[in-house]
């Protein structure tokens, strides 16, 4: 985005690449504009960007920022009428405005055509096939200035799944561990990803914070298979979620990342990773997760007609944001 264009459509299935592109956009907006240069349009109730608000903001002018950035993430959820209204608005962009539309998957054809028609750019990031993921991880590790053995990359995919976001987060962790010019071998990784209750609980809490119901259920099942009690899981999850909620409240109150990390009473690296996972999470969502875990504690004390394992599955799905109609 060196020569900024009037509009961008970022689409595809590679969540990690999409998130990286958005991070670059946010950094540019903060670097070049005033604090209000980046406007995000979202509707918590409908879990989709607010198309009407975006259309209304397009003709507005800024008295402080040299360029306005208008961001709508999740446009694949728009109804045809909403996509059409935004597509029409793109034809009347002011010279100091850049609209960024993000589709987590396939973007509406009308938006693609409208972005190209106003001189914008369409960026497509599709996740690699499962068999190509290890080679992709090796290349991504090289970009982070360390060497990842191909067998170690295969083990990463085997243990962590195919989510490019989770794999990217793990590469960030390994980059810190290896250091610039370092190497991560298969034996290194085997010692790091051993199946312990502690690492599994962290994986479960991360899945809840990142609103990934399927990942959360798998992590919960792994803990049960290792012999962990539901009561122990509840205790660990509650502590982690309370920390996450406190951190997000403090961030939204205006405290810096450095100040919040210092107050979390945990290892600085672990605290930094926690704050990274909070991106895109709302206080309301975290409160829902805490409430679901609290209900699970009540269920485990005789307040449910389900056995503990079924109660655990239902609770973690709810805590991760799953609805009754989700598979």
C-alpha cells in the first residue's frame, strides 16, 4: 500500500495473511493521520459491518486527518441490497478517503467490480492446501529470520491443525525462542508441544478468546482424555478469562500495552500473546465466556441434568460464541 488507492477489497480464506494486511493498514493510518483517521464500522448485534453507517460516512470530510480510512470487516455477510448500496457509494469517494472492505471468504461480486471500477485494488489471500502448509510454514519462518525444519513444520500442522492464524501465532512464539538466525528442529518442537494439561488448558482458553468453538471442543476433549477433572478445567479457565477481561477493560480505558502487561501478574511474553489474542474481541464477548464457565461450575455441583463431559462440551461451545444453529 505504498501508493494509497481509493479502495481495497481484501478477500480469501487465509486469516493470517488478511490479519497481517489489516495490521499494516492500521499502522499506516496511525502513522499518517490523526487518532480518528481510521474509522471501523461494525454492528455487534448482527455480527456484521454496518453498511448504512459506512455509506453515510463516505461523503463526510475530516477537519483533522489528511486522509480518512474507512474499514468494514466481514462484508461477506452483507445482504445483496447492502452490498449494492456500498458499491454505489464507492463511485463518489472524496480524494482524501480510502475504503477498505474485508471478506473472510468469497466477496460479493458487486463489491469486487465497484472497487476495481473506482481505481481500487482487490487483494486475495487464500489459505494453502493442507499438504502445502508445512512448506508454507518453512517459508514464513524464513521471513521471521529463523530456520524451521520441514519435519518440525509437519509436526506443527499435525498438532495445531490447519488454522493459519494459530500457526502464525505459533511461528511468532518460535521466532522469539529461536532468535534471529536460529533454528527449530523436530526434537526442539517435540519437547515444546508435549501434551500436558497446562498447555492444553491454555489452548482451550485461547480458543474461547478467539471465538473458535470447534477448536475449543477439541481442546476440552483432549483434557478429559488426559484425565483432567472438569472442576480443575473450570478453575483454570476462569482465572485465564478473568485476566483477559481485566486486560481488555484496561486497554479500552486508554492504558498502554506496556502498562497492562506489567499489571497482569504473568510472564511478559505470555501476557503479550494474550493481548494479541484479544484483538477483535469485545468486552461483551468475554463477559459471555466468563458467564458460561460460571454456569459450568454450577452444573458440576449438581445443577444440571447432563453428565459432566456433556456439560463441558455445551459450556465451551457457548463460551466460544457458538449458537444453537451452529454445527
